C-alpha cells in the first residue's frame, strides 16, 4: 500500500540562519523541490522570510513544519537568540493553511536521525548500541540545545528540553575561574554560555584577559567581521595561535563532559549524537582524546559511558529533514 504523496514546507530556524525547503513525497521518501538559506539578521520575522521564499518559489503546499531554536509553548516561540516571537497562527495565515506545526529544533534533529545513512555520521565511540535504547542529541551552534528520544514501541519519540540553559558546572580551577568571569558579565551562567559559538569567543577572551599576550592579527581582524568564533576554531586547528588552541581545548572538554552528563541523565544506550553547526567544523579536534576523555570521565560510571555510542552528525540537513518528516506524519 503506497502512502499518499504530499507537498510540504519545512524549516530549520536557528539563531543565525533559517533554512526553508519544499518537499514532495511521504515520511519514508521525499524529494526536495526547492531549498534556500536566509540570514536571520536581515529579516524582522520568520513570516518575512517565508514570504520571500514563496516569492522565489511559488509552490502550493498542504502542510508545514518548522523546527525552531527555542522553547515551544502554546504554538509560540520567544526565540532566545533572535528578537523574534514566532507564532504558529501568524505563520499559518502567511501560508494560507488551517494550521502549521512548530517544534523545537532539537526535536527536528532527533526526527531527522531516522533519515540518515551511515555516511552521514562519524563515530567517535563505537560502544554497544541498543537499537531500541534512548538516544540523545547535543547541538552547539549560535546557542546550544539538548534533547532525547525514547522508544515508544514503534519508533523513537522525541522529548524536547531546554537543558542547554541548565547551570554550567566547572570541573577544575581554571573552569571555576571561567565561571566567575562569565558570572560577572551575565549574572547566571548556563552551559550555552560556554558550549556555543559565543561561548568559544568568551573562553578566548577569558584566557586573553587572564594572561595578556599579543593577539594573532587574524583573530583581531575577525572581531570587526563578526566571525571571531569560526576564526578562533580555524586558528586552533592549524595551531597558528596558542591562545586559540587553549580556548578550543577548554571548549571541547566542556562539550565532552556535558555530552557525558546527558548520557548519564537519560541512559542513552541508543547513542549520543553531536549536532549543530560547530561539531562538523572541528572534527579533527573532536577525534583527538580531549572530547572522549571528558565524556568518559565519570568515575565509577565510566564503564557505562564506554558502552554508549557517540556520533557526529555530518549532514547539515538533518533538522530540515526531521521537520519535513513531522509534516508528512501529522494528520
């Protein structure tokens, strides 16, 4: 029995960019009819982006789903890293649909994992995967999100969370100093303040101010372009800037530790997936011992962590595909 073919719009809406696409098919197989990136800062709302996309690609749709970085409550999202309030009723009106679906972007990521092939993943820890075990995603980018999906007897069912905004817990004296430095700036320090693009930049500034040394000209120049986190990561990977190397070491160690925390809190025997925009860009660093040592360093629970697979998601369309899958499934 063939599933009904539908045309849907899906969106992956982050703190920096929005990605929209039209899909034709069903939740088992779909083809992309049109797809486009939009820089969020150039638009006053997601509705404006949708109108722009529709003007470029006039395609009639039957359903729509958007994965949004933020907490979805009553079909509404107050985006934490954008000056936007995203309302489902306004988007439905813009799309001329009775309703649309708003889900957290990490939920979209989890739904998209089922659409991935082996080539879309890079494994850091093979572990002993449980096919029907709980899976978790931790995704640093402009912000940082975490979520899990449990096996409901038929498929993995996502549970949204705002764990990226939980309190940052330092593990050594240097991280304690980092916490105090960030607390003086923000008052309260969440994991997102450390494990994100702005977090990497904050770690770099903390190290620079702790022991003032001449900054690399390329890193200084990146301040004006607004691209300093990416430049810090690049200079660290090339080892052209000792300050950048140390900043990325701390970032990746904290990333590994929090991924291990997620694995412990939810017993993710099905695996931990590293999503977001940063992980695929620092693969060489994630493959060195720093991340996995921090992930496994849980005292008596180390054997449990050793059994949990850890994968980097290489496919940057995972959340988009997950949002499309949700649209196809929704009745």
